[in-house]
C-alpha cells in the first residue's frame, strides 16, 4: 500500500539507470541520511559515539571493502586485518614524514599502500581458489605482524610498533570531539558506499560477478580473470586500508600491530556473511550486527540474570556473551544463509503486494 511503483514512469535512460528507481527508496535514503547526520549528533551521548557509532561506521566501511572482494568477486580473504594495518601505518608515515600533509590525502595514500599490498597477496588467486586462497591471504596477516614489529622505520623507530596520532584536522577544521569524528567517518562511508554502488553496476562490477559465478565461462566470453581478480583485490584493499587508517587515527589514537590481528579479519568476514554477500546494504547490516550485539548482550545478560536473584561476575558475562553470540550466528546462518540483506529484500517484495496474499 505504501510501497508501490504505480504511476512512476521512467522517460529517459538516465532515470531508468538510477541507483534507487523507486521514489519510496529515494525518500527513505534521504530521511536516513538526515537522521544520521542531523538527529544522531543532537540526540546521542559521548558514550554512544565512542563505544558504538564511530566503531560501527568504520567497521561498516571495512566490511564494504571485504564485500567487494568476497561478495562480488567470490575471492575468499582472511587478510583484511593486515590490509587495515598497512593502510593505518601507511597513512601514519605520510603524516609523520611530510610536513603539512593533509589528512584526507594521507588516508588516500594509505589506501593506495594497502591496495599495492593487496595486489601482492592477491597474486595466488590467479592459480588457486577456495580454502587454498584463504590460507594464502592469511599469510598476509603474519607478514604484516612481522613487518611492523621488525622494520622500525615503518613505526618511526618504535620498538613495540606502537604509534600515536593526534590533533587531526581537515581544511583547518579540527577533528577532535566525538561528534566531529563520527561525522567525518560517516561522510567517508557515504561517499565510498556511493562509489562502490556505482562501480558494481558498471562494467568492472559485472566482470567481478562473472568471475564469481563461473570463472571459466567468464574467460571464454572475453573477460580477463587476471585483471578482474587483481582489480577486486586492489579496490577491496584500498577501501579496507582507508578503514584501517580511520580505525587507528580516529577511533584508537594510539595503536600497535596487535590492534589489527586475525580476529578483526574474522569479524569482517562474519559481517559480510551475516549481512549478505554481494550487497552494499548487507555490509552495513552485518557491521551493525557484529558491533552492536556484543554490547547489547553485555548490558542485557546481567539484567536478565538479576531478575532471578542471581549475581554474575564480569568474567562469566564475557563467557556467556561469546556463547550466545556464537549460537546466534550459527542459528542465523541456518535460518537465512543469504544474510540480513536478503530479509530486507523479501520485506520490500512483501510491501509491494501488501495487503494482498502472496
């Protein structure tokens, strides 16, 4: 009833190729952006910004990059944490060694470093696939840990690999408060998500999806597997590298190689799988699920146990949180293996026909 396309006609190819062809979708996105950019800064507290909103935005950006590689091109990667580390340390070196280096340019150059690193460890994808490729990309994780702990030049002669960034600013505007950091990260997420959405709708995105569906048939019809796979690694690593730089610069402030361990690679992979492979919106859903759910469980479990007059220690809450979180992931993958984005797509289809049976 409220989600119908009746009376909406496209009179040009430009209108027919819009990202959101249905007017309701366009208005929903506009309202969502207004809420995120205007209402959230006015209503949310500093705790929400620091503990939930800023980490969610940055991890959503990283999950978007992983989804380009895993969801759209079908290349499994377990080295996302390493690509984030390369982006963070690369941007740090540009800031530390070049006076007056703009923050945005440093983030882009850090992403370029991550893209080159991703191409290097994406070369095995030309010969192997599946589990073998996952193991090959996992090697990037160990190599990055060794590189940032042993090559002190990369960490400005820090023996532990720990570095610090402060006094961030863009065009003379300081990025110091919780609200400013959130808005800065959110702006980058919106811009990059729009670019990725347009990219996957174009020729290169179709090549990625052809390689994902059947690489042999794609090569037969003229698609170059080498170009398609390595370009997917480059674009994915570039986005993940920018997310890693934001994670270090904006969220942590001070970090070491352990901040980008294999755990973060697994979390990013879970975000993509739970949110929905091959979906920009799925990356956002998956990041929200992985980031928000543990915090919710940490607050909800003590309250639930307290209703029965039983006290629970912090350690027990942590263990129960991991158990419930793991069980929910398994349950969700069984119930809807195509992710949260698929549930959203089904809901949209039902709204188009409501209230008629279907």
